[in-house]
């Protein structure tokens, strides 16, 4: 049975409206601000995870440990250089 013109026009209009909604949704999803907001919220959610917090804590402790080791090493090296200078001065006198 053939459909009448009014039914076909209603179908076309309904499909056009659905397509417009879909395009609007895709445009919103592809908006850089929306993408940035989504990334921020995902990052914030991940930072609330206890396992992630533990990993970040270990990483922070490791960085602090490396900094402390470097400072101690530099102080020792400075003291050694100063001792060498004193020895050179004593030899040259």
C-alpha cells in the first residue's frame, strides 16, 4: 500500500529533526571547551582513586629522596673541593 504524501513529509521532518539533534550533540562533544572540561573531570576522578594517590605519594617521596641525595652529594663534593684547595695551598707554601 502506498503511503500518502503527508506521512512521507512527517517522516522526512522527523528524520530532519533527529539529524539536527545529532549534529548539535556532535558539535557540543567536539567543542574544545567541552573536551577540556571532560578531561579535567576525568583527571579529578582519577586523582580521587586511592591507588593513584598511593602511586603519586611514592613518586613524590622518590623525587624528594633524589633531591636530598643530590644536595648531600653536592655538599660532600664542596667539602672535598675545599679540602683539596687547602692541601694545594699548604703544598705551595
